[in-house]
C-alpha cells in the first residue's frame, strides 16, 4: 500500500500568521464550499480581508446572502 501526503491541500501552511494571509491570497481565485456556516464562513471572512477573489458554495442560500 502506498500512502501519499497531499501538502497542496493545505495552502498556505497552518503556521502562517494571519497578517501574512494577505500576501498569499490577494488576487487569487478561491472556491470555498460550505461557505455559509462554521469553518467555511470564517474562512470567507479571512479571504475577504485578504482581498481574494472568492466563489462561494453553500446549501443555505439565505445564510450565504448574509455574507
């Protein structure tokens, strides 16, 4: 059995300071699933502050429109 580590799934690394997120995500296109609740919603707020171009996907249209 071969195990692979998918480091590209976690970008930037979890050790990046919040102030440095802007450097990594400004102008990038990012798709966020589960954007209306929980971790997805928190991620969206961070990406908005970083001025990323975001595509939001969620099951709850009403909560999504409140972002």
